[in-house]
């Protein structure tokens, strides 16, 4: 029982209405890994540079995240810098330095090849495919993507979709791939492109889950204190996958619960910059929000 | 048991990606009245001009909508004309002709003054207040508003809010009144401005209900065939209020159910231009979507 996650590991400089952090722990794989580790063991595959703080690697490791697949390369860590509008509705990328990410070729440790749950978190689709080729018949393959790849590498994004079981994407990405504003139609169309399950993330508006036999939608857990939305989508996916791996149950009902757990874990992530809040979340915290969420959406 | 609704009655010319209608039945009170009439008896207060088709008045009347409060004035009916962007995300008003609406002074028939449920649908806030003054201790007063009044008559909108029990508004309006993008905070703030219950409508993303003791959020019923969103919010409010009146139960749990019924009735409204689909909705149709909605959002 463990989840293999491949994706970016980064140091982020982020400014929001509530403050600013410099070179804080970030990256899709980092957020997803922290989230999944709340439920199960995690194998992380990525690359960091010489400037990546050793105590951060230690902290990840202490959470049960296996870093045998994390390459330490010469040079600097991938760095993203962005600023959010006062109302959090827009974000502007100020700077992207690929650094060690530019020449990254993910290599799975031999004993990771038979990982049962594989999450291709946001990263160049060619790298997602390269990881997939190194695995041996995983039970479930998940992917995420981003607008950048949909615009610049549409064919490779489609190739990834053809090869996964579960596709996560946000509403804008779903609309861009499917060329429709109508998310219900977009979800259905995505099901014809490869994935057996499609999860569309709508940020503050919740998430939708589509499969051949099921359609589920849930609002997001109501966040009281929004500090930094960076990584919320990755955290959501990590929580979803971690819960699925923990329970080993792929029934429609359990996929629905996984979505709610993803939403709840993401609600913690956005309450701080970087992964700060995720560091201190306890199983009790999660259970409390799960129960509260149930009370919030129940009506019959 | 009956709901008094005051608001605009209109003839609309609307164009969407799916087609176009001219001088079709419209107006906030019309949509809300049609929706409420699916659950209870309705008293409609508004004004129409000489061009208002007599068969439309007859059709409303045949649905159990009492038109004793509808004034037939010399001149033309209020006319709104608008066009929606191809993806339905924006709408542009092409023309607004107030016509008989310009000098409208709502007058309640004497035997309507003791109406227990009063809905001040979208209309100039001064007219909403004028209607309220004619009522005698209603059990529940509901209001809706629109950005036009929030921008042009903010003080009067606040005066309306101070005098109602339940305020409906859409997300943009809530943000404008409360000067925050954060809808959870906006809902709470609105509770301090008069209403005991606040319902924020988020269109395709559902709706939120706030009271001192309760917070509820529901996604919208998934619409498969979006034809014309005009009147969806009015329909939602009408369905909500009609269901409350039908059941006479103001418990938090029943308010939640009312919101779901509102959402379901609105899902029918947008499947056609004008009120066409609402004309043919049966109790069985509503029950079917209510059950399906429950299955869509259930996860435990």
C-alpha cells in the first residue's frame, strides 16, 4: 500500500493579500505528497537542486514519504514566483526558473516499478509518459495537467489522457481541452478520451466526478481563512488518491468519499502559505471537517 | 396558504447560442410566480401594458396565480432585450424600455394585505418598500435585488434588507454589497444587515444558505441542455418560497430542502426560452429530479 507520485518540487515566492513568502516549499508533487501522506505511504519522484533545504527533505521523509526517487541535481531548484490579486481571483506569474527541472529525466527505483497507485502530477506530459513506461501494470494511474501543457503540447496531453484511469483537471483546463464552457458536457467528453474517471476541480465551487456509471458533485469545504491558494489542486488530488489507497476500495461510493477527503485536505492547505498548515494537520482535524462537511451539505 | 409576489412583468427579446425569442413572457415576478405556483397559490402584483397578450394572463391565472394585483396600464409593457455570449458566461443588455413600469405604484388589493409570505422580487427598492408598507405583519418577507439598484440606490437597498427576513441575491450582488470576494464572509456580513436568512445564488455552482445557526451549501442541479438562463434566479427564489409556503415549516432542515427545490425548479427554467419549460413541469418531474439530485450529492 503506497502511492507513487511524480511531479514538480519547487521553491516558491508567493505574495497574496495576507502576506508574502520567499523560497517556500512548493511544487505539485510536494503538495500532493504531503496530502497523500495524511492517509498512506508515499513514494516521491522528482528533482531538487543544491539549494533545496536538507531539513525540508528530512521533514518530508519524517512524514513517511520515501524520497528514493528524488534526484539531487547540480544547480538550483525549480523556482516559481507569483502574486495573487487582492480577492484571490487572479494570479500572475512573475518569474519561472526551471533550473534543474530543465534536464530532468525521472528514473524510478527498481523496486518502485510495481507501484499500484501512480499519480502523474503536474509536470511536462513527456515526463509523465516516461514515468508510466517504467511502471509495471499499476492498479490505477492518475494524472493532472495544466493549461501550459494543454496549449503547448496538446498531443502529448491527449496521449497521457489515453493512458490513465483517473484524470484530474481544473475547470479552465477541462473547458480548454473540450472546447466547451459547459462542465457537465466537458466531463462526459473527457470520459471518451481515455480516463475511466474524470474529476473536475472548481476551486471554491467544489468538484465534480464523472464515470461511465456515476456523476457526483460536491461543494468545497467552506474556507474561513484564505491565505494562499497555491497547491490547492495538487493537495486535493493527493488527498483523493491517498484516501483511495488507504481504503483500497474503488466503488463509486468510495470514490465520492475520496473526493470529499480531497476537498477537506485542500481546505487546510489554503489556510497558510506553502505547506505550513499541512504539516500540522492531524487525523482528528480531518475527521472533524469530514463530519462538519456532512452536516453542511445534508438536507433530507 | 399563498405567496404574494411583487416585481417586474415583462416582454423579453432574448438571443442565446441556441436561438432567439421576441416579446416572450418575462420579468422577475412572472418567473417567480410560475415557480411558486408549482407548490402553492400565488398572488401576483405588477403592471402590464396594453400589448401584454391576454392569453398569457389567462395562462397565469389557469396555474392558480391570482392576478387581482396586476394593473393593466395604458401604454406598452416593460421590455427587456439582451444577448448572451456563446458560452453563456456574459450577457449584454441591448435595450431596456421601462414603459408602463416607469410610473408604476404597486397597490395591494385590500384582502391581500394580510398575506403571510411576501416576496419582494427584483424591482426598484422604493417599490419594494411601498409594498411592504401595505402589508400587515407578514410571517416571512423575502427580497431579491439586482446590481443596478445596489449601484444606483444603495441606501434604499439597505433599507429593504433591514426589513426582510430572507434575502436572496446572486454572488456578484453579495460581493458588491459586502465589498469582499469571499462569499462565506459576505453571507455572514449580510446577516448583520437585517435578514435572518441569506441565500446566495451562484448559478451553475449552486447556492449557499446562511442563518445565525446554520450554513448550508448545495451544488446546482446539473443542467444538460442550457437554452436561456434568463429568470433562473427568480425561478429559484419562487420555488424556494413556494415550497416553504406549501410545507409551512421554517426549520433549518426544511429551509435546506427549499433551497434544493429552488435549484431544481430553476434547472427546468433554463431548458427553454422564457417560461416555456415551466409551463409543462409536473410534480412528478420535480420529484424525479429531487431524487436524482439526492443520489448525485450523496457520498456516505
